[in-house]
């Protein structure tokens, strides 16, 4: 696999981490706004957190 641009992997990881943090903050608010328990959506999105170990398979390693 060819090496990507310098710092690309780190930038992608930082973006993924920021988006996961945003989702972790927004989902409880959406649930409460819809009259559900705060943690209602957590079980649906827990599997979507991308582990850095998965990035080589996605071509980002």
C-alpha cells in the first residue's frame, strides 16, 4: 500500500474522534426531546465507533 500524505492518518483520526464526540453529546439530547430515556440511542450507535485498528482495512492505515 502506498503511503498517504504526511499527517493524513492523524487528521482523519482527529476528525473521526470529533464526530464521535459530537454524536455522543447530541444523541441523548435527541432522545430526551423525543420523550425517550437519555441513553435510548446509545445501543444503536455503540457498534459504529471506529477503532484505529480498523483503519488499515479502510485504506487509511
